[in-house]
C-alpha cells in the first residue's frame, strides 16, 4: 500500500502540474472577460436605476406641488379671504392679553359644542360647506383643509375634529415668520387625531395689496397619496423605490416597515451632493450586499420656508436585488464553467499517460531506500535508465556500505558509556547531600538514598510524586515558577520547605542543573542538589522578629513625639488669648498667632525683646513684681488687669495670667493676655442701659395701670353686654350691663352661654349658632331672668393666645328688642300701603286673561263655531289660565318671603345649572355667554334654590334685552368676606325713566302675557333675606350689569339697592 501510495502521490503531482499549465492561462483570460462584462452591466444598470429614481422623484414632487397649488388657489377665493379678514377685525383695538382671552373664549366654545361632528354657530357655514365640497372631491388625497387668521385661530375647516388654535404649530409659525417664502411643507408625521401619517402643506393668505399676511391655509395630505407615487415605480421583478431624508432617515417604503431599513453611510454621503446619481451599496438599506442604488432629490420648484421638510432635502432611492441585476452574467458564467470542465478532463487524461512513464524508476528507487531504512544494507538497488535517477541509485548503494562500517564502531562506544553510567550512579546514591532528578513536568524520575531517608518515603512512593507534592500548598506557586524558570534556563536556585512523610516541615535550598535537548532547546531533565537550612532559617526568623519589634517601638515613640509637638503647636496658636513665652531674664522667647491678631506685632519684632516694654508705663512695675513673684516662689500668680498699647498705639485693657514653666531644664514664664477692652466698654454701656430700662419700665407700668383702669371703666359702663367665653362656651367675664336682663355678673361666671338662649335658638346646632374660628354677626333670642324674650344682635370674634391658638371667644350683645318692634311696625305700615298697589296690579294682570276667557266661553256657548275654531278657543283659554296661575304663584313667592335655608353652596355650580336651563331661550338670538369665574371662590352660606331663582331671573332679563348675536358675561369674584356675581349684557340698556321702578312689584316692560313684573322684586327680597345687596349699572344703548353681593359667612351687610347710570 505504501508503494502504491507513493506512486499515486508522485503521479498525482505530475498530473496536477500538467493540468495547471493548461488551465491557468485559460482561467486568467476567462476572469478578465467576466469582470469586464460585469463592469459594463453594472454601469448600464446603474444609469437605469438613476433614471427610475428621477421618475419617482418627479411623481412625489407632483403630489406635493398639486397640494400647494390647490392651497394657493383656495387662498385667492374671495369669500374665504373675507371670512379671514372678518375674523381679524375682532382683534382690532385690543391689546395682546385681550386678544388671548378672546381666542380662549372661542376655543372654549369650540370644545363645548354639543356634537364633535358638527360645527358651532360662530363658524361661517357658507364657506365651510364650500371647503367640505372641495374636500369631498379630493378625499382620496386630503384628510382636512384648515383656514386660520393672523393669530392662528381657526376660521374654517373641512373636518370638525381639528384643533381650534394653531398659533403654536410649526406650520403656522413658518408661514407667518417667512413672508418672503411661498409655502411650507412639513415632515411626514403621525397625527393621533386622524390615526394616520399626514403631510402638512400650508400657504399664506395675503391682503389685497399682497403687503401683509392676513391668515394661512393648511391642507393635510394623506400618506397614501405619496405612497401610491412611490409604489407605482418598479425596476424588474424585485426593484422598488423608497423615500428618505438627506440625513439617512427613511420616510416611505412600499415593501418593508421603516424599522427594517438602515440607510448606509455611503448613500447618505452621496445625498449631500444634491444631485441625482447611482452607486454600489454594500449593503443597501434592505441588507442586500453589492446592490445598485439609484437616487434623485426632490425639487419642489417653489420658495419654501426653511423649516419645510424638517429643514432637510428629501431623496427617492431605487434598488434591486443583485441576483436579478446580475442574472445575465451568471448565465454566461455557467457556460464558461462547463467549457472549462471539458478542457480539464482532456488535460487530466494527457497527464495520466505522461506521468506513468516518469514515476516507475522513481518507485524502484523508493523501494530500495525503504529496505535500507529497515536495516537490509546488503541488497543493492539496480536501475538502468541512463539519467540522474540511475546515478542517484549508485549513490544510495555507496551510502549503505558506509553505514555498515559505522554501526560496528557505534556498538563499541555504547558499551563504554554503560560502564561510566554505572560508576556515576553509585556516586549519586551514596552522596551525603539530598539529590533528585526531575523531568520537564516536575515529576521525580530519580531520588538518592539520602533524600529518601530524610523525607521518609520509599523510592516507589517518590517516583509517583512531583516536586509540588512534597511542599506546602502556599509554596506551590513559587515551585511552579521555579520549574518554569528551569525550562527557560534562567533561575536555578530556590528556597522553600519540604513536608516529610511524617508531616514535619524542613526548610531547604535547592540548586539545580539542567539538561536541554540540543535540537529543540526543550528541557529534558533537571538534577537538584538539596541543602537542609532549617537551623539557619530559624535563626534568621529570630533576628527578623527582634529587628521588627525594635523598629516598631522606635516608630511608635517617634509618632508620639510628633503628635505631642503638633498638638502643642495647634493649641498654642488656636488659643483665644495672646500667649507669650518669656525667659528667666524677662525676654520674649515665643508668641502665638492670636497675639498678632490682637496687638498687631509680628514674631520677629518681639523675639528677644523685654516683655515689660510692651506694657504701659504705669503698669510696668506691677508687671515686673508679678514676674519676680512667680519666678521665685509661686507657680502661678493671681489674675490682674493691665493696659497694653498695640502696634498702632491704641491702649487696650488686658487681663494677665502668669504661670511658671520648665522648658527642658530651663525655667520660663507663660504669660496669657486676655483682651477685655470690649468687655469693659460693654459693661459701662450695660450699666447705662439698665438705668434707662428701669426708668422706662417704671413709666410703662404706670401707663399700663392707667390703661387697665380706663378699659375696665369702658367695659363696665358700656351700653352693650360684653362677655368672654372659654372653649366650652362658658362665661369667663361679663360686664354690669347684663343686669338689664335681671342677671348678676357673678352668677353667670362658669355658666354655659347656651343656657341664656331661647328654646328656638338653643335647639340649633353649634355650627349654625357660632363659628369659633371667624368673626360673626347674627341675631338670637335671650331669656331674661324674669322669663321674657329679648331680641339680641350678637357680634363674636376669636380670642388668641401668644402662640396664635384660639383659647376663647369675645362677644358683644346689643339688645335690639325695641328696634325690632319699631321695624315691625314700619314694615306693617309699608305692607298695608302696598296692599292697594298689589291689589291693583293683580286685578290688572288677571283681568286681561279672564276677559279673554269669558269672551271665548260666550262664543262657545252660542254653538256657532266650527270644531277647528272651537279648538283654537280652548287653547287660548288654557293659555290664559296658565298665565293667571303663574301670576298667582309669583304673588305667593312675593308675599310669603320665607327665611332662607343656609347651607354651604358652590356659586359656580348654581350658575352652570341655570345656564343649562336657559340654553333654549338664548339659541334663537344666536347669542354667546362668557363665563369669567374666579377659581379660588370659597363656598357661600346661602339657600341654593333661592339663589338659583335670582340668577335665573337676571339671565332671562339679559336674554330679553339682548340683540341678535349679542353677548352675556357672567363674572364671579370675592373681596374679603363678600362674594360678588355680575350678570352683564351688551343689549339695549334701561332707559332713565324706567330705572327707579325696576324693583317695583308688577312693573314690567315686556309685552302682554310675557311677564308679571315680580321677578326683580322677588329676587331683591331673596338677596336682602340673605343679608346681601343688589347693584345695577346701566347705560342706554350699551347694556346693563346687575351685581349681587352676598356675605360668604353670616355677617349681615347694610342691604339696599343702588341703581347707577
């Protein structure tokens, strides 16, 4: 098999050489032809892609330009421009804040319309219908058409669900800010209101002279219109177009989602040139490699705002699957490959024939060499070819003879080496040192007897172990590093420890020699000579321990000294007093930093100077005496006061303390100077202040005593009952005026306040009677000591302590029994006086419908009426009776005038309920109601039903006075404890001759059967019973404003009527 394999290998190489010589030129020529054809095909296909991209770009441009042209056409239609100009006139003579409020009112009306699918009444119906018809024609391409004024407010729309205000939108700001541009085209973005992607095309609306922009028109194009333009463009079976921006962001693709696109950087760079072209993308935006991509920019052909298209240029790119692009080339390649295979077969047959004649003598030579390798050197190789192979066979025969002679000499040398090896082995085994031999893996291959005895292992045990097995685990890394160094031939010594078989530890030092393979340079084995250094290591550890201990003690002592010195220096400099260190001779040795801050001297100018020279002349003797005393006898001197001038000459009062010190072996003094100049000055000032304060306190005390006596006299002699209550509503003080009710002030102290009230008021809840947290004025009935009932007007206010917490109530009770009786007499007189007027009014109001009813009954009883005429008379009679019923009901409301049931009422809720009930009355006049509520308006203590009746009457009167298209404004506000409600209209106003009678019962300006004249009279009575007032401001021809003022709590106002002009 070897012979056959050798022959096949050599024969195969020969055949391969022949085949390669024939095929290489052929393959080279085919490759050149292939690449040239591929280049020509790529250039032709690239130009085709470019042309398709240009065609697709033109289609997209046409869609956008058509939308712009139609928007400009709409902008020139007269009645659309008129609607915009009329809307702009609403802003005339208004400041920006007023314009903003007006737009907000329109926007609120837009949002609050009954149906979101209908347009409110203030939208021009004729122009809106025209836009809707235009939209219906182009509904496949348009989503909506929006027309706004020069403030961005909606004027017209073909779609009722659009937003009202567009002043903050990008398209409006682009059109309004760039008057020189003709249009704006937005990016393709998702609109949640329509649930689809839209393209906004907007153009300005100019005035007649085209000098100023008066509004704008926006057309929302469907994405589908652009999508159809893109999807209609194809290139073969797999080629398609897509729309992208110049920065590589995909916009539209008919086949794949935008998230699956990644436009390559090479295509983005090509976009920056701003012209059509083509390139080879690897990969393209769909991930296909070596794809041809044609691209072309969109040229709108109009001046656009800079913000158009997101500030970028849009491009259309067209790509095709490379498999389809290069399909003709692949077919050509298949034909060329088939021709090449036929040539290959012919060359292979020729090579096989030629190789057979060349390989046979070589095979004979190969067989002979194999016999030589097996040791059969006596058999020669016989080849007769007369060429180089025959001479090579003769050389092999000569080499075989030489090898036979060399083998005999080698055997003699091997025997001599065996004798030397035996002698060397005996020396190693009996050496006094431990010797071992390791292989390249660190395993023992030989261990002498000495090492076996010292470690306690047998030879068989050691030969199964490695060097790491007899060292502790913490030494394994060092041993492995040592073995690695042996392999590298660098480090040959190691200090480590051995573990004997009995687990004893032995410190050793290993010195090794290595034997390296001369050819590969690899380690064959190493021989280690081991010294026991246990005793030496023990002595070294002792010495190291003693040295470490000594160094630690020295370091600790040095650290303590450094810390002590640093602490002393820090305390010395940070002391609050000036500190001087003075020698035994009286000269200054050192000063701290505080001295420079107080006296202003520097250390250099004080060092060596006598301390007493710093002291004022009058204090030097005393200072020297203290120094002598401390230096000789006392360790410390008592504190004394001295005067010391600073560096500027200012004399400062000081307290001096002197302490004796020992610096090393030298005595010294520590002098502490404490600056008491400010302290002395403050003491003098404090003495003066104390004297002045004592005089002031004495005078103030006299004033307080006088004021107390004056206040007590006022309280006791007041005409009203003045009292205080604690938090349990028990009397803590009451003045002498309470004796008018038969009580003594002493018997009421500690008694509850509610015990004095009549049963009718005592049964009410505390919240209805008294609010401890606010000032209140209300009426109650008091039971006198004799059992009589007194009407009393109570005014209460909270009493607060020093912390601001309420701890009681201050009350003033005024007896108004006589005043109430007089008021009742006056009211009875007025009521009797008005009975005649009421009777006349009732007779007049009821007589008219009753006369009509009697006339109808007379005609019916005659029996001459047709059934239809009789039915009309019956309806007329029913209407007359209902009018009589309404007059009687309002008369009852006017006459009864029940007391209101006061509860916490939200005025805004009451107004909204009234507006809902009056919508149908306002609708025929096409009027608008504007609400201007104060958000922080607190609840009002009022009867909600009665207040609703009042506001209902005022709103109905305003609607009655309103012109078609007029406006009613309802405002709320509060000042302190008063809630104000304005009902204002811009109607005809109240004539001057009518104003004095508007609150008279049965006085009306409405036609017969339309009103009774009791509405305002009843409303005024309701407001007065709430403790409020009603004001009227009117101007004939401009409108009327009724103002209702109600107390938020139960403080009663001076009720009345005020009718202004």
